C-alpha cells in the first residue's frame, strides 16, 4: 500500500503543469502560461495579444505552459511586453533551445543572442537566464555564468523576444523592478 501511495504522489508531481509556477517574492509573471496576455507585437501597429494563444500566424505560441517559437512558421518578428521596465530591473526565465536556435532578447537598448556557442548554454536542454539592468548596464547570465554585460542605451524599455531562426521554448518568465 505504501508503494502504491508513493507511486501516486510521484505521478501527481510529475504531471504538475508548468503554468502552476509561482514566482519568488518580489517577482511578477510576464507570461501566464496560457496565452499572450500582457504582450504585443513589435510592429507599426503594435497589436495587443491579450487573450490570444499565438502571434504572427503561429510563429509565437502559448502551449503547455510555455511560450514557443515555432521554426516551421517563417518570419523575423518580435513580441514585446506591454509593460515598460525602468532602469533597474531583473528578468528571469528558463528556456530550451534547439540546435538551430539563434533568437534574440532586447532590454534597455541592448541585444543578447540565444544561440549555439553562447557561454554557459546547454543545447536542447533547459537553461536558466537572468538579465539584470542596473547602473546603466545590462548583465546577462546563463545557468549562473556571466554571458555578457552591455551598456544600456535607454533608461526604460519593454522586454522583447525576437524569433529569428530555430526553435525555443520559454517558461517561468518573471520580472521585478528596483
């Protein structure tokens, strides 16, 4: 009976949806795991994506608690948060790139590539990223390793994700200001 109880508990833990993630104190979710609420297209019109499960014909999709860039749908396009972040902020998330991934992140006028060969990156596995904007600099860490520090060219901006090449899955996307 104990063995059966343990098996049931393990099975329940293994099937916990990704969108049940609760961010640490001080952080707010930027992606709810269900749809693209809080995001908009980075285009002339800047279409709000609230309540929509995809953008740019499925190039960006909300699926299974993850934000997915689908490489089968072509297009060099971006989505951005509806919220603008002040000069001091931290953004964290987990991502899983495929071997062909070459996509970009933008914050405060800086660009960071997510592609093969970036220091600390594990291909086709889950990675943790932390982006810290403070004191006019934007620092990027992947799996705890410094991946780059750039001078911020803006004091405030949205957070953007660019779909360029390859697939990527993103989950547990959260931010804090200050």
